[in-house]
């Protein structure tokens, strides 16, 4: 028997698989389809450490089993290479981002290739390829040219809304919007093009508006919420670099994801995802049904607010409450520190300096920190300002406090300390009145005080712009009058520039490119999540130049059957991708409501010291070194065996020895193979129960118990004097998804011509699942002396007679008097002498 040389074996088969296109996916065919996908990775310049491949190996094991079960498996890989990480890497290494991406992709692909992952590399995509981001830009334009019909519950063309405006104005339109002014058809026709453009921005699904954003001066860009963390003092800092982040207002492109809030909520009930992920999304969307009620403002000094037409009107505080029934118990009103009314009333606020100082401090705090239940309540009273309770005309003090968020509800609440714990904590801190009165009918009081019943969401519209160079250009341009137009020929490619570093202003580096600016193009680029919000559709037909994917392919593959990736993407990528997919379904591109039918999340592999692997801590384990020393198959087995797939686990270099020795034992089993050997019923029971167990447990990615079962089966095979070849081949098949190289080598040595990875998954013979015999322990005076096979239903008397005739037991009973026999059916028999 030749030596098990993993280096030669693994290299040989990786070349053979690529040469013979073993993992090439066929488009629409007669087979059942199975779409297995890893979350779109960013190719880091630092390369992979051993924690990164866990998800890739898990999805690969699953895909390999499905391929052997005669599914047409789509298992692709590509690169999400636009965005801040690539640009920062390029700036730090003083090379162009495109060159940085090329280098990083080569490193990434080289490392993935030696792990034996069964990707169809012919389908690889890269978000930075103009032929890819042509479709990112195309989808943006579809969103820009669409609005959301709340009666039809779907997106419709913005042109259909324009026709309504021309015919009857906007009084009765059922379009989701952020516009609060009513106009007639005549007024619409008299508006200028610029005025019409501004009005339509309030209805478009992709729109431009002034928005509060997370601005990082050092990085020179706006950051998404999931790109921000809190430092030890609770201040917002960038996840990358730990730089200060503050909230500012700038003109931004946004996506009206809130129009899809209800569909995003209801769709969760149809998904086979971890409940924890679904709950995170439900909380992030944060639907509340309640009332909007106006509280008139009373000023110590005379005057009101001047409207654009010059009229002076008394200011109002519009509050949102889910408990209008407690309105008679309201004892004060609270505004978010960012509320527009604060600055409109600054001349009326007697302690403006104190108020402004508090507002500035609030800008440095993250929403999640501001709303923590255990957070100390802080605030400032707006002196000189009172609010009138419309239910009883009682004057109430007005405060600002950071536990109220500007983007949730209306950014203002009526505080009811008797019925709300946060309000009560605040009231106790500042010695405010707490009133207990009878409850009233919420709907009735809302109508009586001129309010309205509404649904509100915590989720905000998604900011869709970054002040950076390395991103997809937004395919719009302004003419000299300032009117926006679509770029007709896509892709609109990034210009070649000498400098792509941030300017430090709230604008992108493209603002410094004269030819770009003179053409009227947008100087912001799309955010990092743009290209990853539809890539799973592009894999279905990656070379199609006429559509995101051809209709035939789309109808065949439908959506992702098994999605594997980190749970940290719950409120970013997963929400955005679901939103885009629902929109693409509305316009007839996607064919399903949800993009990811089933999803499993891998747990992180920590370093041996229990911390996250990082160059900073000097605890990174390089997979190149592990594969060179122990082999890719050993690495694959170890990462699947290390613990439950969805839980954290710590890397142990000593622990990897076990899987390596297991493979060496598998290698030696070939010495026992004999075509003529007849397998015992006992062994066939173990074999078929193992096949059955692995077939079932792989469906839910319980990899560690599968590997354990394989180890037990090998131990049983080692006990046999000879091993039936057909049974050994069945074992190799169920091991193949975990250890593809060694099983391919052994399979070929047995004379098989086609790859084991396109062979048929072994069928479970049900007759062997029921055990006819069982092994029992035989004791004498409580000490184990031997083991014995007995029939499952064998009587106690028959078992006793067999034991007394056993040669091993006879010598322990010789000359002894049997006092009694203790028998536990199918487990043990104890002879007491």
C-alpha cells in the first residue's frame, strides 16, 4: 500500500476536477435544481485565516451531497470588491483601488482553490467589473423611475403617477410618499420642471433629499449604521479605524425601503432562517400602530412661525403615541434633540445655550446606546416653551431628551410616566409630575382631538450614497438648468483619476474631476451594499448582456435554496437584498417574493486564546500552513467537527491531529477490501444507520455529529477481518463531501472511472435499519467479563442459557454457586455467585 501523501493527492485532483469541469453547472435541465450560496465575500488584502473558510466548507459539504443526490447544483463564487475596505487598503498601500482588488482577488482565489471547494468558477462575478455594475446602475434607474402604490401593494412606474397629477392633482393618490402639500391638476401643470422634479422626489423609490447621516471626517465619508460601533465612552466611532463619527445633515440619495416595511415583515414568516435573525429584523423594522396628535405650542413671547408664503402660524408639536388612551395622564412633552422645531424656535427658547450644548452632545451618540433601558436618563427643558394638551387644554413643559429619536414616529412624544417606564425614570430624575387618571377610548379620543391613526416604523430609508471614489457611479446627470436626466448608455464608468483620496468635505473625490463635474454627473457613488443586493440573480446567467438574467434561467433557478453566511449581516445586507428582490419581483424581473428560502449562519472560529483572530493580537492561523502540514481534507474535517456549525469555537492546533489520524485510518482500510466478503447483519445495521443519519443531519448542517458518526463507522470497519468493497464504497460516498480528495483517490484505486462526486448518493436499505440482534454486557459479580450478541426479542431464559454455556464465563463460574441472575433486557446480564 502506498503512503497517504496529501500534498500530491490534493493537487492532482484539484487539477483533474478543473480540467474535466466536474462542478460545471448546467442551466435549465430536467434535474431538480439546488442553489447553494455563500454570502458574497470581500477579498481582503490580508488573505484568509482559518476562521474564514468555515462557512465556505459547510456550504460545500451540503452542495456536494446534493450533487450526489442527483440535483442540478448551482454553487458559485464571486467578489464584492467595491466600497470602503478596498479604498482604504489602496490608500494605505498607495496603489489604485482597481489594482488593489486584482491583487486581493488573486490571493483570495489561490487560498480557496486548495481547499477543494466545488465552485463553478466559470460563473464568477465581480462588482467592480463594468459589465456587472451596468446592472447595478440599471436597477437604480428602475427604482428612480418607480413609486409604491399602497393599494396595489407593489411598485408602479413614476410615469403613471405623473398622469394622475396631470389629471387630478395629488389629493387622493395612493402612493407612499413624504410630501405634505396638496396641489391641483392646474397647479401641477403650472409648476416649473425643477419644481416638478422636487415634488416627484417625495414619491420616487430612489430619491434625493436632505438627510441626517453618520459622518466620519477622517475617512471622509458617510457610514451606514452597521459600519459604526461605540467606543468605551459610548461615543460613535467607525468600525474601521475607530475614528470619530458625528451626525450631520447633507443632501443624499436614499432608497425608500420603508415603503416595503410590511412586506419585509410578513415575508419573514415564510423563511427557514434562525428565529434570532428574524427577530432582529422585526425589531429593526420596528412596526408600531398608534396615533399622531398635534399639541399646540404656547410661547412666553408673542409670535409664531413664518411660513414660506409669509403667513404667521402658531407652531405645533406633532407627537406619535401607541397609547392615545392615556392622553389625560400626559404630564410633559419630549422632542428628540435633532427635531427641526428646536431650531425654528431658538429665538423663543430662553436657555438656548444649554439646549444647543445638549443637542451637540447627542450627535456623538449611537441610537442603540441612546435607547438602552438601563441608560441614565438625561435632558434639558425648553424654557419659555409650553405645549397644550388638546384633550384637556393643560399646559405641559417641553423637554428635549436623547431617549427620543428623530427618525422614529414624529420625533416627539407625549410623556405618560404612570404607564411608561422610561418616562417614569425621566420624571423621577427631574421631579416632574406623575398623574393617574382613567383610560379613555384611543380611537375616539384621537378623532376628537383631530389626530389620525397611523403605522410607524423604527427603520429609516436607506442612505444610498458615499462620498468616495471607489463605488458604482450614479447614472444620472444634471443639465445647466439643474434638471436631472438618466444616463442612457450603461455602464457609466468611473473616470481615471490621479487622486481618489477623500477631500474632507461632505462631497466625493469626483467633485474634483473637472470633466466629470462639467458633464453634470453625480459626485457621490453608490454604497458598498449596492452590488451585493442582487448578485445572487446574476449568478443564474452571469454572461447575459441583455438582462440581469434571462427569463428562462430565472424561472428555473428561482431563488437561493440554501444561503450560508454570518449572522452579523441581519440588519444590513439581508434587509437590503430582500428589499431589492421584492422590487425586482414587482417589475417582473425576479420570480419569487423572497431571495433566500433557507439560511444557516456559521459561528466564528476564535483563536486559541479565545479572542477574534487578528493581526493586531498576533493570533492568526494561516490556512496555507495548515493545508501544507495536514492537508485540505484534514482542515475541512476539523472545521466541521470543531463544534455545532452555528456556534463559536476555539481553534486548537492539537485538536487537528484527530481528524488527520482519522483520515490515515480510512486510508489503511483499503487493505481489508475483499469483493467476496459477505457483510454481517450487525455491520450492515451500523452502515445503513450511519448513511441515514448523515443524510438527515446534513440537511440541517449538523456537521459535527455527522463527522462523529463517520468516526464510529470507521471503528466498526477496523474490527472486521475483511471489508466488502461495495460497503466500503458506500462509506467513501458519505465521507466524500467532507474529504473530497482522499475519497476521490481511494474511489479511483477501486477501479471506478467517473468521479465519486458525480456518483449516486447511497440509498438506505430500510430492512437494515431495524436491528435483529443487540450486543449485551455479561458480568460476574458486577464485573464485566465479556460481551455477547443476542436476539432483540430473545427471552431471559434463553439469554441465561447462552451465557452459562459461554467458554469465557464458564471459568468464572467453575466451582461457584449461582445465587441469582440479574437481567436488563438488551443491555446486560449479571451472574451473582
